[in-house]
C-alpha cells in the first residue's frame, strides 16, 4: 500500500473515533484483526471485541476528541502520538471482567501512542498505549505524584 493510502485510512479511523461511530471505526479492520492495548491483559482478536473496547471509551467519555500530534507513515505501518480530551460522564471499564468505575465527571487531557500495520487496504494489527496512569490520576482515582 502507499503512504498516502495508509494516511487516508488512519485519518478515517481518527474521524470515526471523533464521531463516536463504532461501525465506521470497525470498517477498516478485517475479521481476523488483532488489537493489543497496554490496559488489557489479552489482545482483542475480533471486530466484536474491538467494538466493545470502543464502546467502553465512548461510554466513559461521550465527548472524547482525539488530535494526532505526530505521525510516521511507511508503506505498511503508521505510528502516531496523540492527545485526547474528554469528560468522564459515563462508567469507566478499565479491564474486561472488572466492575466499571462510576463516572467522576472530571475532564481528562490524555496522551498516547499507537502503531497500526496495514495489509491489502485494511488495518490487520493495532498496538495502542494510552497513558492510563495519567488518566486515572486526573480522574482522582489514584494520587498524583507529590500529593
């Protein structure tokens, strides 16, 4: 694939997140996609599992907005640094199988990185690294350093 096509697909995924549109976000993935997120002990091995992950973010932060700050693109991969902002006005599911944390109604200014591998016009592998500790501190669920 070309660098331009990978950029287009990555921008479409960010637009889907910012529209809070799970189906649109899932459209770039094949059925056998693998998504590893630092906050989950096991990778997500299906579009259904990724859909649940996305619903979790959109439920916890219904107004989440992502901005890509830096991006490196090759013929088969995208690596990006991002920032996000959102108000935690819904339950937060930190890991599958754990009880959700009630909304704090606090606004989070978060950061993260992700890596996507593309093949035949689809995102076949994702590795995401949101700053979960920074987010948890801003939500008041963990003490800030020095407090």
